[in-house]
C-alpha cells in the first residue's frame, strides 16, 4: 500500500463528504412535481378531446358570494406528455 495514494484517497472522500454536507440543497419548490397547466391543474383534470378543464375552484361567484365555480381553462397549456411522443393512442382505432 502506497501512503501517498491513501492520503489522496482520504482527501477525496473527505472533500466529497464536505461538499455533500455543506453544499447547496434543493428546496421543496425546486423539486419536480406534477406538470401543471397555466390554470394550476394537471393534465388528468383536462379533457383530451375537447381540452377544457373539469376542475372547480372555490371563488367569488357574484355579489360577494363565494362558491364552487368551474375552471375557465379551455385548453391544456402545460408540458406535452411523453406518451404522445413515443406511443400510439390506445384502442379502439379511429380509422
């Protein structure tokens, strides 16, 4: 065993530990979550055919009354799902 190699290896392990311990960490806001549309809802709440959103929001509906109202989103504007790039649409075929 070469003592110089052991010292260099120990320094690399210690440097890696220090970088992991005191380096920058991702916060919750930086972590990836579900892909959201501009309205704040994910693709599961949007109709694939017509595009409108099926979600409801609790907001002011008129004259100071709050209640559940349908989301005004007319088309999903979020990121395109990978299955639309790589996979054919599910059965039954349209042609």
